[in-house]
């Protein structure tokens, strides 16, 4: 069996990519009924439904740039990055010189899809197009191009782009942490830590500040300091801080407090896949596997697809820990079909094949 490092913990690490759906679905007024419905489906995390609606929008002749852009976002949500890239490329054919912000927006999503496909040369080209046509620069484009340079082994170019991104967005905690993740995945954590240290020097005194400082300490593995930073935001029932302190408790193997905080989140804010995943992790770590499966089932029964990838992965691990390798392999086979780009899932599937 594998150790607990095989488990997916929601939010335990920031994605190396842009937050694809944050603020992205409200670009101007949707033109056409199906496009508007598709955007609603996106916001609800109903990506397959969104695909159908945007395809209908295309067939109905609604504004094609918006319809294909939405279609690309829906495919991104489903993890079908090749189809997403094709949709974004089609959307670009319907832009013109009067739509610079729309063109930049779509190119950025295209670069994100290309990054997920590990087409780093294409990302560099797409981001260069963005930057060549941007008078003020674009922090997200610099970040994605820098991440791609790093994956290609061009460390100097990566550092230059990361620094340019930080210069444009000096107060963006997500950016600092994403840069750290890039270096960490290339076994260059010592370089990435310098960006976290820069973020530590940012000043503030509000709830958001203490939450973000807690995030930095969490990334640095200093869980006691993270806990101290999060006390105030948690007492104020700031939802992101409550989820984060749950992860801190899990990292400290304090499953009693982790369980309590996830239960409190459910009481305060209602059911969520993140909470059920956290509750399942607490049960798994205490070897209460049937309870873990119950939590996972409850999470998977919720509407939408957000957060369900982690639940599906942890379902595999739970069956593996129960020594039910047959069911674990069945779940893993379905997982790699649904999430073909997830390396952890692929490795789990390959491992389980040796246990049959």
C-alpha cells in the first residue's frame, strides 16, 4: 500500500495555472439565449451541460466569439484540454482589431490549455503574442510563459518572466505561491522560497492579510505559525481561512481538530465537496474506511463537478487501504479515463495493476 502522500487533499497545493473560471465568465453581455445559459452552467460547475449549450449556441448562429470561448471554458472544466484549445483557436478566428481585450482574454485561456497539454513551445508563442500586443504588460502571460520556460529548462528566461509578473502584480499572493510551485515541481524549491519570502514582507492588518500570511507559512511547512496567523480569520468565520486551517490540522496529524473544523464549515456554509473530502481524509487517517467512503459518496452526490476529482482519487486510495484492490482498480480505470492528464492517477492505476 501507499503512504498518505498519495492522498489528494483539496487546496493542499495551488495550481500552476491561472484560476480559469475566476471572473472569466462575465466578459460583457452574453449574446444569445444558449450562450447565457451556457455561462450559467459554467458558474454552477455543470461543464458537460455547458458544452451542450455552447454547441447549440454555435449551431444557432449566436455570437461565435463568445460561444466558442464558452465552449473552450467548458472543455477546460472537463479536463479535455485539446478540445478546449481547438475551441479557443476557433474563437480567435472570430475576433478582430476592434476587440483587443477579448483577443487577449481568449489567448490567455488558450495558453492555459496548452500548458495543461504540456505544449510548452506553444504556450511560449501564445504568451509572446499577448505580450507583443499589450502596452501595459500582462502578469498572467508572463507567469505562464515563465512556467513554460522553466519546464523547458530555460531557467534564466523563466526567472526574468516571473520577475516581470511580480513587478506588474506585487501584491498578488497567488502569483508568489504559483511561482513557488513551479520551482518546487522542478526540484528547485530553494529558488521558489525566495518568492514566498518576498510575499511574507507584504504588509497589512485585515482579515485577508492574516489569511494570506497563513497561506505562506503553510507552504513553508511552518504549521504552528500558520495556525497563529489564522486564529483571527477563523474566529471571524472567514470561509477560506477555515478551509486552510483544516489543511493545517491535517498536515499536523491533528485529525480531531480537523474533523471539528470541517463540521463547523458545513454548519456555517452548507455542504461542499471540499468539506466532504476533508472529512473523508480525517476518517481515512484514523482507518475508519467505511466512514470515509460514506463522506466521499455524499460529496459525489452534490450537484456540479467542482472538487469531485479529489473525491474520486481518494475513493481509489480508500479501497486500496481496505485491500480491495479489484474495486480500487475499477475506480482507477474510470479515473484515468476521466482525468487522463493527472499523473498521480496514472501512477495509481499502474500500481494497482500489479496487485491483481
